[in-house]
């Protein structure tokens, strides 16, 4: 018998296995198998090129093919060109495309060539390449690419037209998807949604449903977006759907749900895409340690460009720049890779090392004609304050005259320079600007920056579907907020779809409440943010709100939580350092030193340290710190400005002017900066007199909505020429959302107003003060318009004549608030009373300032220690010269419906001022003294039993006061005939002491 022979079945050879792995998308396994082949054979080389290309190991691919240049196939050359393209080396990419035999007639190569030109921003050449493809006008692939090229150029009309040239586009899924995405890019989400719904079978198509969800997400309709994601078949097991769902939660600020969605993806812990998204989510949350760990959990992370760039950016965000730089340069082929070089340059830029940044940008292959490189280079010049260089670089971008991105950059550059006319022109030069959401948003913000709010609001409402568009509504709400129209701002925030669960909308609402001083609502709104107790922005908002409320214990508690949960948050640590310096905490210096060790490239920390040193009377130390900052960050405008303010504060004008000249040389074209420095120089007297912090003189810090009555008053003053600013108590009423009472005085400071024109309008000059004009407000003859005219250039000069920082706030006709001392708004928030200059001197200049101080204290303001001591030690000098003015001030305070009169009198008594000013001994009760003063000043008011009879009251209550009688009071003789009561006569004596003559009579 013969045994049956069995032939052993051959297993596939290694090369076949490698190809099989590549065909299934497992390129890493394929490459590992290829490495096992010692003697390459067959199509080994092409297999390796495919694996390297899809693994994005472009440097290795280029190196591998450069060693095997002979007999390089057409397909290998194509992938080589694409590898150069992906690295941003467009010059080599183009040369490689042109070396492929028959390139000028090959559709695939011409499409690749066109896309290369497109990436470079060379749109004319891209269009030429597309239209040179045989039969391009009927080829779906080419028309799709051509339409997307027009879209990228901002030529949406041409893009839409090209999509509709695709044969059978009305029922073609790809064409309709492209069309919908084009509408989406335009910001026309209504048309985008309608187009998605036209796609046959959209309700069961994953790609379309993802597009729909993304569209809802863009408009802030998160509930609809989430619902759409969960409509997809087997969505709970589908990676693409779960990624979209997670990113939607992430955008909502609902990080707990986002993380849960990421880790519910099957095999998430070994999936590069999921782990990358997870790491970026941690990064966005400020959880940098978790982000780093996640990046390094990705298989092969130390050789993967995308992961290494993400890792480097995470180090960068932590302020760990040395590690960031090291990681960038660890990336294979980094010195020729566009993405890595761009990131590296931006890292240097963030460090303030602009020389290295500029040099790195110019290392990008073909940077002179590369749109992305030139845009980044222009922004770097902008950051340096070199606007002339930035403008020049923007205009070097190929086809910049019709390029949306270049024109947007150009417009924003003009805007930063303060050249608004040129900015508006650049915005309206963008092709299809009036239908482009990005252009309209930027244009609206430019109008807002100019203070042209009517145009800004109108522009926001030009955005297609603005009524349901989150970005447009946010812009609109912020515009109302800037105007001080908080009611409209709150209403607009609440119009945002799903606002009650939207982090950005809730943050806006909280900020709005905070500016209104509604702290309970502010705290409640911050705590509505999803996962607020683990949210960096919410915790910081809560800490700042408590700080503003003066609740330091709660503020410190939230700052501590924030710093504990987010140890690498620059913003959080800087905010706490600011709090420590402001409150003069004992460990402020230690906190600053530690923060500077962690973030040595964060300029504001140096400026804060200098400020703290000034608080500690260490002027030399502050100068050393500022000089160190200027030396280390030569292009920091903030450091330069702080140094100029320091010199002005120390009276060193020559040095300030030298620093100004340095700014002219370093920041050519920075007109806004130059204008601001000029204001500082003009305000040198104020800064020198203030001799304290680096006050932001004449800085626009707030805007309020003006009532119609005030707008009418500003308009009537315009006839006298010049510029006009409202100041005094009326501005405080606007800022605290109180109505301006009919009996309230309106104080105006007018710059270069015509005195003759003021007289023609019914104003009459004051007999007491030069350049002061008055006019009674109608219909209330008690209240007055006061207009101070002067050839002064800025409100900062007028500030020298004011008494307290809270009464030194100025408001122009647009509702813009100016805070020349830099303390007014902060003191108003914290109910602090601070004198301008030396309080001892300021109180001696005008004793009425003593009464105004007591008025503010009666309203709940706490005097600063130096002012408190000055009030207690104050001694009247030549008091008789000030009687008429003091009479008017006292009567005004005692008739104010906002003031607690008993509290006012109590404070006068506590500080010994009743005796110093009135000669009253502190024996009478508060009620007696109040009634005495009211009666003496002729103040009559209604009581429950009819008209108040002061004489009867005094007849029943003993008053321990004897003030010299004065026959000047015209009511003395009249009332004396009607009574013989000694107590009443003593009250009349008091009226005689004060007299009834005032500048307002």
C-alpha cells in the first residue's frame, strides 16, 4: 500500500502579508513586516512608500526614495511630491510633479499640482491647473476641487455656481454636500441646513447627519446637534459619531460628558485619533498633566509628527518653553517641515523672542511665496508692533487683493493702528463681504471699536440668520454691553439657542451682571455652567466676583481651588498674584517670585512685580524690574509703557522722552501707541502729582448707555464748539444704574468751548471761579448745569482739580467712561474713598471737600487710611472765606433723598467736625442736631402730620449750642417777629452763621 502524500499549504510570503495589512489600513504592521525582508524584491519599494506616506513619516519616505532614485515609478514620484507638499516644501513638490512623465495630461497629477498651488495661496495658477485638465468642465472630481478653491479664495458666488455645474448636482450627494459646506463657510446656516435636507436619504446617511449636527453646533443649537448625532444608526458604537458627540460636549464646556463619550469608543486606549482628541480636551480644560500623559500613551508617539507637535504645544501652554522647543526639534525632519517650523516660530513669538521667530519663519521652504508662512510672518510683525512691516508682508501674499484671509489680516492691522478708515475699506474689499459672516463680524467689531454702535448693531444684523446664530448674537450682546445697555445685552444673551446650558452664553451673562453690580445674580450664573466646580473659567470668574465684592476669604478659597486643580494655568496664577498685590497680602512677593520662576516669559508678571515694589516704596527695585523686562522683551509695548509711566511718576521727563523715541524706532506705524504715549506726556502733571501706581490716564475703560435727556444736553453744548465731558455725581449715577434726579447738578468739563456761545445759550459766569459757567436746569430751578471751560487737552488735566477718585470719572457724548487716575472705577466697585494727591493738602485747599468726604462715607464708602487720618487731624483755616460755598454744599447734602441724614450728622460728630466747622459742642442728640441744621438752613419738608414746625420742636427739646448771630440772614427778622422762643432763635443764629449766599443762588 502506498501512503497518501499530503502537500503542505504554503503560507503567504512576508511581502504579501505586508500588502494585505496596507490594504486594510494597518500601515504600521505592514511597515514592520517590510522591515523583516532583508533582500527586497517585487513591489517592496512601492509598498514601503505607501506605508510611510500613510503613517505621515514623510522625512523617511523622502530619504528612502532619494537613495533609490533609479527606476522610480510614476506612483512613487507622485507620493514623493505629496510628501514634500505635506511638509510645506512646495518648491520641491512642484519640481517633483513636473518630473513625472506626462504630468501635463494626467488628471490625478494635475489635480495634485493644482492643490499644491492652492495651499501656497497661488490661486491663479491653481485655477489654471484645474482648467487645463482635459474635460474639466464635465468632470465631477475636478469641478468639486475647483469649487473648493473658489471657496477658499472667498469667492463664494463662483463656488456655488461651480457646484451647480456638476452633472446631476441636484441629486448628487457629493455635490450637495459641497454646496451645503460652502453655505456653512459663508455663515448662511439656514441655506446649509436646507441643502443637507435635499440630499436623498439624508435621514439615514451618517456623513450627512454629521454635517447637519456640525451645522447645528456652529449656530449654538447644541440640543439639536446632540439629537442629530444620536439619530445615526448604531451611534453608540460608531467611532465617527462618538467623536462628533464628544467634540460637541467639549464645545459646550461639558467636559465630563465629552470625556465619557471619548472613552466609550471601542479600543479608545489604543486609537490614535481618539487619544489625540482626548489629549486636546484635557488641554482645553487646563489639565496639562493629563494631556501630556495621554499624548505619551499613543503608540509610537515619539516618532509621530502630529503627536509631538501636540505634546510641544502642551508644554508651551504650561509655560515650559525649554521642553516645548526640545520636543519640536525632536520631530523627524523638523528643520524642513512647514507645520513644525510654524509651531516653533510661534513658540519663540510667545516667548517674546521675535528675532528667533522671524528667522524660523524664513526657514520654511519657499516661504517667500507661501501664504501660511507670510500670514504668520505678518502677524509676528504685528505682535512686535511693527505695523509697517506687517502691512508690507500682507501685500506680499500672492493675489492678496482678492484673498479673504490676507484682506482680513490687513484690515485688523489697520484697526490695531487706529486707522479705521483704511480698516473699513479693507473689510469691504473682501469679495462678497456683505454676505460673508467672518467679514461682517470683523466689520461690526471695527465699528464697535470706533464707538460707532449704531453701525455695529446694524452690521451684526446683516449676518444671514443672525436671529439664531450664536456667534452673531454673542457679538450683538457684547456690543450692547459695551454701550452700557445691559437690559438689551441680557436679553440678547438669552436669545442664544440653549443659552441655559451654553458655557459661553452663561459667561457673558455673568460678566454682564457683574458690570451691573448684581453680584448675587453673577455668582448664581457662574454656578449654572456645566461642571462649574471643575471648570477653570468658571472658578476664575467666581474668584474675581468675590474679590470685587470685597469678600476676600471666599475669593482666596476659589483662587486656591483654581490653582490646585489647574497648576499650569497662567491666567489663574496671574489673577491671584494681582489679588495679592492689590490687597497687599504678606506673601505677595513670594507668590510673584514663584510665578516668575514658573513663567519667566510672561511679561505682565514683571510689570506686576514692579507695581508691588512701588507699593513697598522700593522705587529702585521697581526700576530694575522694569529695565529687566525691557531688556528681556524689547518688543513688549506693555513693558515700554510701564517704563515711561515710571519715569513720568518720578519726574524724569527727559528719560520718558528718550523711551518715547525708542518706541518710534521699534514700532513704526503704531499710531495708537504713539497717540497714547502723547497723552501720557500731556498728563505728566497728574502722574507726578499722583506719584503712585501706573495710572492708565485717559484710557477708555467702560461705556454706559445715556438717557435721552443727557443726549439732548450734550447736543445743546455742541453749539459752543470743543469737546464736552460729564463728570461728578451724575457719572456715578450712570455707573451704578441709578436715575439722574431732577434736582441733581450736572457737571460738565468742556475743552476749548467758546465762552461767548455759552453765554448765548443762557449760561452765566461764576463770580467765584474763572472759566465756570452755570445755568438752571428746567423745569427744576434748584438743580444746575455747571460747565468748566479750559484749553486743556485731556480729562487728565481736569483731574488735578478734582477731590476724590470716584468723583474723577468723565463721560463723553458716546457714553465712553474715562478714568484718568486709574483708580476711580475700582474704588467705586470696592466702595473705597481715596483722595487725589496728598489728602492733608487737598482738604486744606477747600473745606467743602471735608463735607463731601463725609457724604461719601454716609453712602457706605470707606476712607483710605491716609484720608481717614487727614479728616481726624483737619483744622479749619480762614473758614469765613468759604461760608457761601459751605452753605450750598451742606444744604445740598441735607436735602438729598439718597443720603441718610442721621448717618451724615453722626459721622460729622464722630470726626469732630461739628465743632470744627459749626462750633457745636457734641452734647445734643443726632435728632436735635439734624433738626437744628435743617431749620437753620431753611429746609422744609413734609411729615405725616403736615408741614414740619421746627420752632415747635426746638421749644420742646434743649439744644446745647450758641452760635454768633448774623443779621445777614434775610429770614432772621421775618421769623423773629413770629416767635420769642429762645431755642428757635438759636437755630436762626446758626442760619445767620452760614448765610444764604451761594454760587447756585
